[in-house]
């Protein structure tokens, strides 16, 4: 079904009234559908974690602590996403921002994909040549890119699981080190990639690293597990405050 058939009163390929299409009922229905799927998936994963916990030596108290730590740690990164998402509402509309940036995609990837799609049509993202037709092209580019992430995950996960099983047979200790090392390497690459952008990026990177180190040492010294649960959120908020005041100097 064509979009114009679903919302015939507002669609005009040459119109720059993007929000008339971007906030259309059909996109809201798609966004709500994605929300429902993600909520259902989350409930399934939480139930599976509670079921598997006893077999891995974790108590239900440990599971609850893990859920709490994950929820708290998500506050800082989520705040950054919310601030960027608000700025993009006029460009992509609420449904697209909620789905492509708020839930599934990466802000930098989605914006870059949309900008490339708009440029290929001879338009500028958010500019005077940004018409409803260009918006549809940009949304399709973001959605197809996100779909490929999911397809790649579906294909590669079973293959990686086989590799995991093979390594565990050779040396079980390896797989206790590899996941942690991979996470550290991934976040270090992302962090180091931000350093050349400006002095404030260096301030944010360094201050957050120092604050996190101090919090981890305090948690060990005071034997306070709650500090570990709140550490990421505290580090993000304090580093943002330090970076803000550093920028004012």
C-alpha cells in the first residue's frame, strides 16, 4: 500500500510540511507495534534470566541486583539520547525518532544515513529542499539499515555460539576473559574516537574515567555494592557537569 493511499489528505511529494507525514497515524501505529514487541521481548528475557540464574550459581537476589544496576546505568546514556532526540523531532517526526533513535538505532548512524539519503536526492536534511518525498527516502534508508543490523545478528549469533562452544572445550577460562576484554575494547574505541573532536571531549573522557575509577575503589573500600549500581549514572552526570563548566571557562 502506498503512503499516499493511507494518508491522502496530507501527502504531497513536493511539500516541505514534513510533520504532516512524519506524524501520520500509520507511522504512529508502526511505532506502537515496535514498542509492544520490545516490551514483550524484555519480559521474555527477564523471565529467562530468572529461570537460568540457579543453573549459573546466581541467586534471585543477584538477579534483582543485576536488573536494578542495568536500569540505573541506562539513565545516563538515555538522557543523552533524549536530548538529541528532542532536537531531531522537527526533522524526522515523533514516531520515527522514537523507533529509529529512541529504541533501536544509533543517533550518529541514523542521522548519517538520513543525511546521505537526502543528499543522494539533491536535498539537504532539514533544509529548504527537504520535502516529504525526501523524508520518505531518508526514513527508508534508516529503516533498511536497522533491518540489516537485525538480520546480521540473526545470522551471526548461531555461528558465534558455535565458536563459543568450541573455545570452551579447548579452554573454559578463555571465555571468562574474552567477553570482558571485548566490551572494554569496544568502549575504548568509541571513547578514543571522540578525543580528536575538541578539548571538551578530552575533558569529558578523562573526567568520566577518573570518576568511575574513584567510585569503584570506594565501592571496594566501603564494601558498598550500591555504589557499583549507581556508578555509571553518577560518572556520566558528574562528567557532563565538569565538561559544562570547563566550557564556560
